[in-house]
């Protein structure tokens, strides 16, 4: 009889680019810090580095170019069918730069998570780091959240806060924040894989406790990469 508490969860990762967050999942699944397997990687862009990372780890990788579809709805429907063909427990958006239709989001509600490079609800959308610098913020960061139909608006699971330094450019800040992203994203996934994390009536529950609006705030240090 299979043991559901220890069975590895099936994870599908969606990307559009470099896939450094994808890599943190590949590594976390390989070293056992995430009780899962990345069973497929899907990109809406051909030739991106994330696809190479998947191939190097012998993970099925698929390009589904949104430009070959007549509408967002048709692309999302095709994407959802490809995802379902891998029977995932968890779908991870890792730098997947597409706005998703409510139909798509609702099909996977509760098992669809995203990472966004800001302290949501601050700075949904693009250019988050430049916006934090322009606003004179003293800190920036990243948020892992459940995806809902509202863009970058779903309830937060975990946040990492990063000091914004006087001389930071969008690039230096992005690279520091990414370092933290690579730690908090697999951590949130592991909570999910262990059955400790769920979306219940629009709220995030971890270990049967309702999380605060900003999710768990973890104390972590920058890690050598
Ligand atoms: C990451 O910084 C991620 O937070 C961001 O794109 C980057 C992808 O990097 N995502 C968004 O902006 C989504 N709104 P990666 O491809 O190296 O993982």
C-alpha cells in the first residue's frame, strides 16, 4: 500500500526565461529538501535557458509558444491540458511571464503557486526593483503566493525581506533578491508537499494556522550560489 504522507509529489514548473528558480526546485528535489519530483517543465518561449536546465536534468521539457494561438483563452486551455497530462500535485510558476485567464487559475486553484520579486501587495506587475528604488524604499524582497485570478494578488505564503542599499541598481537588487527567492520558493513547495500548506476559502493555512496577510516572514541569510 502506498504511503501518502511520504509519497513524492508531482511538480510541473512553468517558465519563460532563465529558470534559476526552476534550478532551485531541481536541486531541492534531488537533495531531498523538497519531497517532490519535477515531472515536466513548460515554457511559452523557445530556446530559453530554463529549457536547457530541464534537459540537463533529464526532465521532459515542452515549448508551447503563445504566439501560435489565436487568443489567450485558447493558449491557456492548451497549456492546462498539457499540464494535466502530467497529473501534477503542484504547479509552480517560476518566472512565467504571462497573465493567466480566470478559467486557467480556477482549474488549478489551491495547487498553483507563484513567486513575485516584491513585497506584495507592493509592486504587482513589472519593474518591481526599479519601482522600489524610485520610491526610496528601505527594503525590497520577494513573495511566494497562491495564484488567484487577480494579477499578483493571491494570498501570500512566505516573504523574504532584503535591505535596499543606497547604491543599489535594479540589477544588483534583483540578483540579491533572487538569492532569497531560491531559498523561499522550494521551502514553500516543501510545506505543500508535506501536506502542511493549503488554500482554504481564500486564506492560507499552514499547520492548521491561518497565516497573516504577508505570509510567513523567514529570517534567512544570503547563500553562496
Ligand atoms: C524571478 O525574479 C521571479 O520572481 C520573476 O521573474 C524572475 C525569473 O527568474 N517573476 C515575476 O516577475 C513574475 N511576476 P528565473 O527565470 O531565473 O527564475
